[in-house]
C-alpha cells in the first residue's frame, strides 16, 4: 500500500453521531424526535478554518465518502491533496447511521418503518447545517455532490447563503415527469412484494425481490441506452443461458445481479423515503419566484450536466444554470460528455476532474 | 353516423377462426396442438385478388384492426377507400381469440398457463401464412404494422418472399439492450405479484397489480420524456393529491390509470409470451448473414422510424433499412418526427399517412 496522502485518507480520521437533542420539525409537517446524523471526517480543519469541504452523497451513499467515491481522494482525483478537511454526512432517511425508517422512534420504542415521516432535501440540509455549526465550522469552502448529493449542495447554497463559498452540483435538477413516473413505479414494486407487509417487515425479512427490482429499474435510469448497447447488445447472459430457449439476455442477468447486490446493503423503507425526497426537490419551492430563491445564493456555483443522463437531462441542468445566472448568481454550466448516463460522475472521474478543477479555488487545485 | 365507406368498415365483414387441424411445430422446439388463429376481414377480395392488405397488430392489439387503429379507415386515413380487403389476425400467444396461454391444451384439458411454449414472431407468421393460403389469398398487396406488427411484416417478407408486394414496418427493429432489460423487468413485476401463483392463476384472479405495473413501465417506454414533460411536468395528480404531503404527481396518477385499464383487457401470461417474442425478434436469425436473410426479400419495403422512440430508436430502424438496401432490397427509410415516442404510429395518424401514402401503389392511394 502506498503512503501517499491520498491513500492515507481512505479511512476517515473521525466518525461520529450528532443529535440536536430535541424535536426536529420537518417541512412537510412531521417531526423527528431527537434525530441522529452519522458523519465522517477525513483530515482536520486548519487554524484559519478555510479548508473544509462537504461532500454530499447520492441515494445509496453514506457518510464514508471514500467508500463510495474513492477516486475523489486518489491520485489525480479532485481532492487528492491531504490538506483538506472533508466531511461526509449520511442523510436523514438513509440506512447508514443517520435516523431513517429503520431507526427506533423514541416515542413508541418501535422502528418507524412505514410511519417514517416525509423528509425533504431541505430538511436534510437544515439538520446538516446544525451539525456543522456544532462542529464549529463557520464556512464551507466547497460543497460538492451528484444526484441527490447535488440537490443538497444547491439547497445549502439557497438556505445558508453566507455559509458556502463554492458549490459543485452534478447531474441534479428538479426531476422531470419521466423520472417522477419511474420513481413512482419503483416504489410500487417494493410494495408489491409479498414480504413488504405494509412496511412493517423485520430488518432481516425485507422485501428483497421488490427492492431488487426497483434497483434494477433505477440502474436503467442511471445508465444509458448507448452504454447498455455497447456492453450487452443482444448477447445471451454470460453464464450461458440461451434466450431462444427461454433464458436471459446478458442485460437481464446484469440487472438481476445489480438488484441482488443492492438488497444486501440497503433498506426498502429508506429507498421509499429517499426517492420521495428526490421527487420533491425543488429549490424554488417556498419562494415567490425562481429569482427570489436563487438571488439568495452568494456562493460561486458550477452545475455539471451529463450528456447521456436521461434521469436528469443535461438540458434541464443547463436550464437551471441559466435561471441562476438570470438571478445574478455567479454560476457556470459545464457538460460532462460521456455515454455512462447519470452514473458518469462516478464512472468518468478523470473527465469530471478536468471539468471541475479549473473552477475550484487555488488551495483546492491539486 | 355517416354512411361513408370509411365508417362502413368499422365492423369487420367477417370474423372467424382457423386451425391447421394438426400439430404446429415451433421454432424454439415446442409444439402447439392444433392451434387456432382468430381473424377478421374488412371488405372482400376482388376477382383479380389484388386488393388484399394484411394489417399486423402490436402487443395489445387484436384481429379487429378498426378497434385499435380506427384512423386507418377514417377520412384521410391510409385505408380510407372501401375497395381494399383488409385482414387482421390475432397473433399466437395473445388473448384475443388465437391460441395463447389462456387456451386449453388439448393434450391435458387444462389451460396452458405458464406452460405455454415459447413462440417467436417467425412462428406467428408461418401460421398466418397457412391461414392466408386457406383463404385462397395468393398475394398480399401490402403488409403493414408497427412495433410487434412491424416485426411480423418484416418476417413475412423474409420467410415468404413471393407472397408480399409491399411492406410498411413502423418502429420495429431487433430490440436493443435497454429494451431487453426493461421487458425483462416487466416480466418480473408480474411474477412478483402474490396473485401470480406460478402462472397458474384463474382467469378472473390474475396478477392484476403486477400486470398493471408492467404495463405502466411499458407505457413509459412507448412515450417520450418530452411528451411526459409537456403533459405532466411536475404537476400534482389532477384528482387533487398533494405530492408534498405524500400524494402522487400527475404522471404517477396517469401511469396507475394506464395500468388499471390494461388489466381489464389483457392476460398476464399472454403479456409474458408476447414480450418474449418481441425480445427474440431478429429476422437474420437462422441465416448465415444479414445479407443472406434480406436478399430473400422481393417486396418493396418502407421502414419508418419515430424520432422520439427510445424503445426502438429511429437510428436502429434506419440501420436496419441500410442493411436491407445493402442486400439489394428496394427499401426506403422515412422518419416520423413526433414527440409521442413509440406510440406515435397511433398518435400521429395524419403525419404517418403523409409519409406512407406516396409509397403505396396507385390502387392504395386514397
């Protein structure tokens, strides 16, 4: 193993839990009683407090950024230098340490399960801001994330304008009708599974088949037709099944495998909660106009669209950027040209780094 | 009601059943014992026998063409004139009168159900050709269809070269990896429904929720992001549900409705059978090369791609046309520019008629 700073960062220097110790009111009207945020810190804040970076995670991510985005810290990665203090916070509703449907409701002593209240991206970042305050972080040099992570970055910039110097949001915009429809169908798949049990399943008896199927459909939305064509075309499943005798095509075997892997590491009720939060993301909601919302932003913003992303089409991201510019935001739009679809933010780390690096402040340029 | 010829054609002049009266061997190795084809005839063959048109149907269609493609016969429609003899034949595997999974297996006296053998588009057209021969039809002036209907038209042209004068195939090509993957997921949704019962459900107790969900996903593939954006955007469900309080978005309500309607008129096992046939369509299979398959074609062919079709992308249809031209086929490619996706063949009848009419023989020009 190399002793380069990038390798030294693979494990967090600190991992812990935060709770406000009181009720946390939610945008949609519910309340979480003394919720927990699980967080991880890579490196340390410097004396000037100007090296803190918050990397926000997507649907299936966690506070442990290097676990799901290792290339960020690797040689040539955007955060290769060891001089940063990089924070990851598991979102509300998830199943990686923060309060979510699998957590015990202090009021009832039972798991929330299907009674977990509706949480929004706005709720997530409001509680994150309280944790960051508790950690005595006065300012974030950068908030960066993709997908639901990109939504959090934008929401932070709108809700806490003085707190964020730079924002990089990748493949994120309010979800369009096709995405809303496909998310809706995914939730129904989970609820169709006989093991669903109205959401009251035991943790080791979750609706695996429904969740696997939902994930498989999500994987279709995270990739692109072009990529699938290149990888699978009409080839038979690599294990040797014969489609003309009722066996699977290769793409079907791949999707099944992706689903099976996912159910080992994710909770069905969390999946429902986070796709609902994704659906509801709209940084303009609650403001009289897009201008009113975006003109609050003080951060420099870079929005990255992905050319083959059909869940969050590049045109939608570009249009969001145009609206920000119109509202006076120092906002740049860049396009990541890739056949990898929405997942390109993980699949094309070098191209992403080339796009984003010029935008980052001098101290962030590796 | 008008007494124009187009209106007079709305009901078939004859509707009947055909059976070869013997075993019918299938491409994948199975056998159907004395299967039935249900067919409908609009108009009559003329003395010269040169007015017969076969309109092939898509997944959820039937022999009664005017029921699902009424605009074909309406004023301005492609078959407006009453001088044609138009034939529709329900495909093997369907649930509209021809032998399918819901039929009784003469060998066992029970419904085939999940034991219905794998049928291909090739099987469908071989039995159709026998029916047409029985009807003393020596030649088809035109075979026209879209989606699975377009597949049948092409397969007929390859398998029965002297029998077809003109072919119009719309939105049809061998399915790509994304389409194969999404069809696979649809089949799994049906099989996830507790009412599935291994496919042995009673006809009035079919897996409604799974089938509705499969159809809803299929509807996403039949439409386009652009159309959904235009129709639904991020609006709440029109019945008044509030997404920010856990209710549905409009697109979700629409998809649910489409699914609910479909289960009233379609059988889950037929859905499995026909999506498998769609998956397996490849007119080149069984021939040493594309050239060897396509050079058999004697018909004039028009392939129509639909600009916003992401299930059968226009580029795939165009590429199929180019391969046919290379093999010496008199093949034209036209693109139907529409935001309606795969369904544009039904949704844009006037534009489709404008594209196709110049191609049709003089006697077919209305």
